[in-house]
């Protein structure tokens, strides 16, 4: 990290919302209580595919304490939801069942217990179909069409150069199949939304959600109210990772219909089973990689085919298709690239947004294959990555020339240096009890929406007459620390201590529609919006201070809570005094800024062009040991180096990298939704293994700061990228340790034991 | 009214919040319920003056269900409140009692019933002083000082020309004393505030209030939190009229302290008695007028002395002193004016803001004396007013030259024309049972804060992708219809039907500190802010539509819900389509504007200069009959003509004029707080007479529209001015009917009967 000329930026800051989170005073959506509140619970199909002939709710209605049972007939609007076209998902199934967790009726009762009891009495007459359970089945000739237009949800190609020519130039060509599993978001807090008729002919929606504006729009459309009649307030949100967008909308619509019908507040708070069977997953992907290299490690060509299992509905499959497509070539300068990426419908729970958004899956495959190439060519793991790594002036696989903020080489070198230090300090690794392995992986991940659509954020900064500051944005705090980052930016610009700044949760009434908090864009585009708004308020303060000092505004700086004369730093006026004077003189002390990331500009047939405003680059090293007798994995060290442009909050950055890495580690090692005939067999945390605090890995973060002109103070996002780095470095480490190449994740203890047994058999 | 070129502006619109108000679904602050909510009730001094030696709360604390009893020791901050300097009022009395309704302790309990019961057990050791009960006593030599600096709260002079010379030129000089009484605001909904610890280390304050920003600032200061940690949301407010500023702050601070100490929501909802004894009144004023006139009615000089009884604390007395001072000369061109206006402390409930703000009292006196002059000079009531009335290019008593929007002559002529029509249609008025009388009055009232301070308003306008619009401002809806006006302005600018626009209640987080909703400034400055914000959003829509039409923005208009090509009005794109396209193209669809009224600029010693940005002018005629046997008054007709610049909502305007007139009628005829040794003897609506719906007077509104360039579409405010017109025309009418001049208001039935008896005695 470079020398820091800032007061608040770049210094470790405890989360501004940390106190209420650790003391338990933070109010989550499911904690809310209102007089007369009702509770909703969904009756679900229970079969993965079939014709829904009728739904009989009479027994449910008869249960004492049941207030309403809502069927598809009762949805005022189109009964369709979705984050993006094709909006193919009914809120309540009508006519056809496409996955087992689909809602067929929604019971509203005086307590959740009653609602759940009654939901079990809803009877559906379903003529079961043979479910379509794999992407291959879905694409087979004559396959039953899950949707009228067939089973291909979305498909796109990336074409750069001439891969045939590239393979001709190669000395080594590897061609392999890889596979990943569905991953559950597994946030601590399941989904919860409470819709309250607020007495002003409007509805107030309190939600644990990722995209309050999506929620507003989808509720409005489906209950037939103008969007301006709905106010969404984000409640404290205990994790989201992409998961609380679709599902929040689904339960928000249901609660909204119920609230409108009953005139009472309606709460829907999922329990864990609902959270798993009724919510989307990370896409399981069938991956084919073919890479050509010269003997010196230079990659000459890469061909990739991706088949994403999108489950029953589109959700964000189209975006994930694109993101996987764009990142499949990795952080490397490869002249010839061809990628085909296709999402397919199956009769399973739909897949959608999940931290990393397709990039972890392709990075795992790409870096596995690259590592195998290095091994075959006898090249050093980091050297082969360094040789191919993008440098300023180079073009990505989409032919986007990167002129700044290209720190991949620096992350490779940082990891190399630290790895050498660790190696120097460690004992000989061979022993009887354990197998040791080391894995490396490098990655690229686009920041901001880029190809996926417009990236706009609204932010407001309000200084009160006492000099305290309130920051609001349209982006959600999901645990990632964005409120702290936004508060820091405002504090830095306005020259006040961080504890004078409050960053609030989203209220859709207050800030410009800012889309979804996705794509690692909060710090970048969101931070720019806060920066702009704060700079306007700063301008008012400087003008006022100039009047008070009888000088020009450019002779004044704001720092340490004072307006200070640059010529004579002992001449200082407390900012509260400046703010009070500014108010009474008529200088505005609040500004709402609008920040728009530069547009993507590319050919949609080939995905050649400018896609993202900036890219995060990273290199990970993971060192593990495996207990031979049990297959138990222990991560001995994990180094994650990322080029983040500029560190805003070192503590928050560490938290983001640690958290994302643990999700990546779970994806690589543990997590797997298990289906049996289209029914999820492990819808709980006893049977679905997710890393707990006991599985925490010793992540060490090394930041690289290559200035990014599209972000505040040069920063760029880091929320998603470490997932890919951790998954890929883990798989390379375990493959190294066990001595065989794993091409399907997760690589579980069972898989390891099986591999060890096979190896033992072979060795015997 | 001029011909209307607008779609929404100038057309009668039902209040946008009418539905919830008449159906009862609107949620008022006192209706709110939160889990674990506590209730506060104040123990009050009960004696008007004394040394507060100690307060014993032990018996109150011991009551079952009492959670906390707060004394002055427990206020974290300075324990001082007030809207403006000198901030001389403690939240909880300490050391000294200055009026009987003063809070000495605040009981917090599980129910209001328990809190009230316990409050009666609070014991105070008070060494009673002889109370200072009149302004004369307060100003007498050797009077006990109610505050350390003495008993004069605030005093100012207005000096124009040379009154001695002016009186020399006069043919007739009248010199009289007048007197007005304390008037209670008497809103339907008493004061209520609920403070909720909102789980995010902030407090959310739901309040029936006039000035959410004052509330925020005063709570913050007194509980020791930064202002940014407090969010004030205005609840539906059932009237305020100036009254819910100080008192909302007082109970907000108490509830805030209690909420912070208990960690629980705390409700304070006044009952009627608390609302009367614990809240401020309209100032009772001792008024001395001396007016010189020529035989043709030309006013040559006017001298006025005002002694305002401000009660125990300053509240807004300084502003009322100034407002009364500035308006004492009336809407006339008078070359020589001298006014001295002084507010005085007494041991009574403090006086503060009340619709009209000093203008009704001086207008009553001025117009009484002018009528008497007209009678003595044998001049027609309207002719004498017309002769002296300000015309464009004339200077006011503050020497402010008015170049536009000076419609006083037009209101006189409008009333004259209508009065003639009424007279032509009415029977001979002499009969046995009734006495008949007609009164006229003209008035001027400055719009916006003017001399009283900065006038800034923030407003936000947000169009959603469905083309619906949300408008927010920092000004409160108190029943006056400002939400409707703001919605109309946004609808007009954006070319959408009014039902696509929602105007929301104030949330201090969302909009720039807009000060208090006072001084008839909402439509003017507030409307300008909405106009500006909507115009920015319109600009985005026009730019987008220009791209869609492949033309320039200036070739497009927004109307009837469409973007329409001016060359070919059949070419139209629905605004929702334009909005959606604009969002996805990156044109901002929300704007927060800041509107600042032009500054006042005047000499503080003489009040000569530019004071207000615009003035409302009005002329009223009231025709009454008095039943001889009972003194019962019946208003036969009431014509209220006002120059409002431009009518935004004729229905709302009528409501405002009717409501203000009824308050003025109450002030003139009925309302009077009665003290006995400093104790209020009529703290309820059985004993304090306030006009009910049965006393409604048949107000007929005639609008004059003289364009005002400082308001939206030329509009200027009308919230307060009719009060003065109704009071003054009533007093002239009753004086005409009874045949003696009443110089003290209210002129009650008792006063009328007494006067009739005296007249009878004289006649006998």
C-alpha cells in the first residue's frame, strides 16, 4: 500500500454499524412487530414437474386463525416476476409446476405456526410429468419443453482471433471437462419481508433485501399500484450474496397482496428449509476447457464451452451466462479465444445471482487446467501466470485495452514474495500423518454492471447545523461494509471525524433508483456518488468559510473538524459553526448526486469491446494438509492479493476478502445441493455442509493499489473476486496434495478419501 | 381569475390525502403502537411563579408500572429549548417556576393512565412568588425580574418619515387603545410525539408537528446526540396553526430522553387539558393607535404602540414583535409611520406562533380606527381604503417599493361589486328582532419568512420507471393542502395526471432542512423548490424523448401522460416508456432541488427596506345580524377577496380562506383564555369557546391574480391573511350593528348584551 495522505480513507475503521450488530440491537426484518400483524407461509408444489390442474384451499381456509389463502387468481397484476427479461416466473404457479419448491398457494394467518399448519392442508391436483433434471436431458432431441420457447434460457458467444490458428501454434494442448455444483447462499439470516399499509394510501415494505428498487418495482407491478405508492426500507440484512433479490421480491409480492387484501401488516420470514428450497442457487455448470500453450508457457488459444444449469426459471441466468463468458479466458493476454456460454432450463430450483456470478466456476476450471499445463511443461506456477498476465496497454479477451489499474503482475509478485517467506519459515512437509499441497490461482473480475446493464447510483449527503453528516445511497449494506466505506468517503471530503457521519440504510423514497447492489460496484460507483454529493456540500462550507475568513474559498481546507486557512493553520473555525452560518446564509447543506459509470460498448455477437469500467485482479496461494486417515483438510496458509485500486478501509477489505474466500472454499470443498428425482435432499444445515466459523481459513490479505480513475480516491470493488481465487487455489492445492487432478467441485472429504483409496489401490 | 392555460394548475382538485383522512385510515402520531412502548406524562408546577426548591418523585417511582421518572437532572444536554434566541426555556423547570403549566418531572410508565396517576404523586417544594400577570406589572419600576435580564423579551421600532409633521397635516386625528386576548390553537388533534430507538443507533421520531427540523435539532441538542442520529418523520397532523412547533419539541425532547434511558419507544400524546395548559397561545396585545387623516380620507400619519404579552418564555415573541410592527400600517401608502413593538414576560403560559403571527391583532385595531375615521369623515368604507391603498410603484411602511403583484385595489373593487349585488338582492334590514351590521377590512400580509430569517426549502421529485411520481419536501402538511399543491406542480411540469403523483409527508433524512412551515410560504418557496426539481426530471424526459423521436428536446412537450411532438401531436410516446428508457440510458429521474427566497434587506433600527418577497393583499366584507334578545350573532355573508398571485387549487384555496376566516371570527367573537391568579380557568372546550362546524360562516372567496415572480406559476401564499380580514371585518360589522365601537376582542355575546343594555339605558 502506498503512503497515505488521507485522514479517514485507507485507515482501519471499525464498521459504523458494528455496535448494533454485535450488541444485538439491530432490528432485522423478521424482528419487526406491528399491531395486528399477520404472517404468511407458502404451500409448495412438492413435485418437480407437472400440470397443475387445481388447488383446493378449503381445508386451509377452515383452520382457526387463518385470515386469507391466496392463489394465483388473487394476484392483481401479471403474476410474473424476474430481475430481467424474459420475466418467465409466476409468483404463484398457475397451470404448470416447474420445480418442487414452487409456491401454489399462500396462507395468511394470525401466527406463522398456524399459517404453516394450514399450508400443509392445501391440496393440489397435479398431473406429474417426468422431470427434466440435467442440462443434457434438457437439450436432448425431443426433450419436453419446460417453457414454450424451449429449454435454452440464454446463449452467447465470445470470439477473439482465430483459435484454430492458435492451437496450431501450440506445443501443448489440454482439453478437459469440469463440473460444479449448486451452491446455497446460506446467509445467517433467512429471507424476510414485512409489508405494512402505512395509512397514507401507500405500502411500506421493510425487507432483508439486496435490491430495494427491484422489490418496489416488482411488488408494484404485481399488485397493481404505481411504484410511487410503495416505499421500501431496507432492514438490517444478515447477508445476501446475490440471494435476496429474486426471493425478496417473491415474498414481497405475496406479502403485498396479502397486506392490500387484509389492510394489515403481513410478515413473511423464511425458516431455513424455505430459504433453501424456495430460493435460488449458484449455477451448477458443465465446463469444457481447451487450452493451447507453447513450451515456454505462453497461451496461444483457449476454447471454452459452458452449460449452465439454470433450473426452472431465468432469474439472472442471462447475466451469469455473460459474466462467465467474458471471464473464461482469465487475467491473461490470449490472442485467440472462443467461448460459448449457454444457460438451460431444468426442473430444479432456479439458479441466479451469487457472489462471483459465474466467475468462480470458470476460474476454477481455467486455473486447474493452467496448473496442469504448468506441471506438464515443468514451469513454476507463478511464472506461467506472470508470463501471460495482462499488463497496462494489453487487451483482454474482449479486446478491451486496459491502460490503467492493471495490477495482476503485482499480485503475482506479492504472493510469490510472501510464499517464499512462508516456505522459508516452515518445516519439512513430508510426514506420515499428512499430505501437503500448495495451489495457486490468478483471476480477473470486472467491476460494476458493465455488459449487464446501466450502472447508476444516487447518493445524498446532508450536513446538519451541528456539523454532523447523514449519508444515504440506493445501495444496500449486506454485511460487506459499504456503509462504513460511504461514511469514510463523506468524512474525508468534509474534513470531519468518522464518528460525526451516519450512513443510513436504503429508503427508496429518498434516493434515485440505484438498481441492485451487485457486481462489486458499491465502493466504485456508489462511492463516486457519495464523493460527488459530499463535494457539493463541501463547496457550500468553503464558500461560507471564505465569507467568514474574508478570503477566497481556495484558501481554505476542511480538516480535523475545522475550516482551516491554508496560509495559517492556527486560523480555524469549527465546522459546526461554518455549517450553522451556511444554513442561515442560504448555502445548501444537502445534495443528492447521481453517478453513472461509463457505458459498456461492445459487439453483442462476439463480445468484443469495452465491457467493464475497471477490473479487479487477484492472485491466491493456498497451502493445505490432508489427514491421510480421514481426508480432513486443514488450510495452513492462504494468501490473497488483490489489486483494489485504493484501499478505503483496510479492516473492511480484510473482512470482504476473508468472507469471499470462505465462500470460495465452501464451493471448492464442501457445498453441494443434492437432488433426488428433482427433490432437494439436504434442505438444512445438518445435511448441507457450509463452512462454519470452525472452518475459517487463515486468509492473509495483500493489497495492491493501482489507481482506478473510475472510482473514489482510485478505489475499485473487491466483494466478489476472492471467491474465485479461493476456490481455484484450493482445488489446485488439494490436487497437489492428493496427486490427482480433481475436475469436479466440491472436492469433499469423501471424494478425497475415495481418491486416496484409489491411489492406494494403484500404488499397491 | 384569468384564463387558464394549464392542465392541473388552477383547476379544482380534491386533496391528495383526502381519502385516508375521511376514511380514517390515516395514521396520526398518537395512533402509533410499537412493541414494548411506554407512555409519558408530565407533572406540572401548578403555581405560576416561585422558587423550585426540590422535587420529590419517590411516590411516583413507587407506582406499579412506572418505569422511569425524569427530572431536570436527567436531561443530558443544556435543558434549554426555543425556536430562536434567547433559548430561555427549560425543558423541565429547574430552580424557578415561571408559569403554572411548566413541567417539573416526566413520568414514564407502561400506560398513560399509570403515568398520569403517578404524575399526580410528584411533590414539589415551591416557594411561591407573587406572580407578574400583566404587561403593565411586568414593566413597572421595581417589578420582579422573571428572567435575569428583566421583563422585556424583545422590542423593535419602525420609523418612516416624520409622524409629527404628518399629524400637523391632518384634519382628523384619532387616538385609541385596543386589546386582544390569548387565543388557543385548538386543533382537532392535540400534540403527540413518539420516539422510537430504531435499532440502528439512531432515534426515529414520529411527530404531529409543524417543523420536523426544529424538532430534530432540539431533541439532538438536549439529549446529546448528533442531529444526524435523529430521523423525524411527520405523522399525519390534525392542524397546527403555529402551535406544534415549540410543544412538539418539548414533548419530543422528553420522549427522547425517556427512549434513550429505557431503550424503548416512548409516546407522549397530550389530552386536551395538557394541550391547553402546556402549549403556547396567540399573543394578547395591548395596542395603541393614532392615525391622522385629511378630510378626503388620505392618511397622513400613523403611530402605533404594541405591548405583547409573551408569557413566561420567549418562544417566537421576537418574530411576532417584528411581524406586528411591519404590518401595523396596513395595506396603505402612508408617508409618516412610527411603530414601537415590545414583547414582555409575564408569569403566564408562553405565547408564540399562531396563524397570522401578530397581523390579525394589529389589523383589527388599524381597520377599526380607519372605519371610525371613515364614519366621522362621512366617507364610504371601501372608498377610504381605495384612496389610501398601495399601487404598483408605491412604497410600504418599510419603504419597500412594490413593482408587481399589488392587488389590493382589485380586492377592494371585487368586494365592492359583490357587496352591491348582495345589497341589491336583500330585503330591508330593519326589523324588531335583529340588528344588522356590515363591516369592511383590508389587509396586507408578507409572504415567506422575510425579516424573520432565511427562507430555504428542499424538495425532491422522483419519477419511477412506471412514470409515477413521488414528491417530497421539507414542509409539513398540516391540513392546509400543501401536499396537493406540490403534487399539482409536479404533475403540471411533468405532464402527467395528478393521480400519478404522490406527495409524501416529511422525513428529515430525505430533504434539505427546510425550516418551519410558517409564514404562508409553503406554496411560494416550497412550490418553487418542487417546480425546480420537477423541471430537472422533465429535462431528462425531454432528452430521452428527443432520442426516441430523433429530434431536439425543444420540439417535445409533456402532456396528458405523453411525450408529444409539437409538429405532430399524434406522435406521442407514453411517459412510462420514456421514463423506463431514460432510466436505462442513464438520465437521472430524481432530483433534489433547493429553493431560497430572495433575502430581506433592511435597517434593523428603523425597519426600512425590503422585508418580504411578496405580499398577500385582501379585503373582506362581513354582514351580520344580532338577535337583540340574546346577543346571538349570525353571519349573513362574508366575502373574502385576496390577491394570491395565481390560484393553484381553487378548492384548496377556498378551504384555506374558510379555515383562516373561522379562526379570525373566533378571535374576534369568542375565544379567550381566562386566567385567575395565573391559573387558566378554562382549559377545555366546554369552557373555552371555539367555533365549531355549527358556527361556520358563509365565506365566499374571490381571487385576484396579480402575477408574483417569486412563486411557482406566479402564486403566493394565503394561509394566514384571511384571519386578519375576518377578525377586523367582524369587529367593524358588530360595531356597526350595535352602534358602539368595540375596541377589545373577543366581542362575545356577553359583551354584546352588555353593550345593548348600556345603549338601552342611554336611550331610555
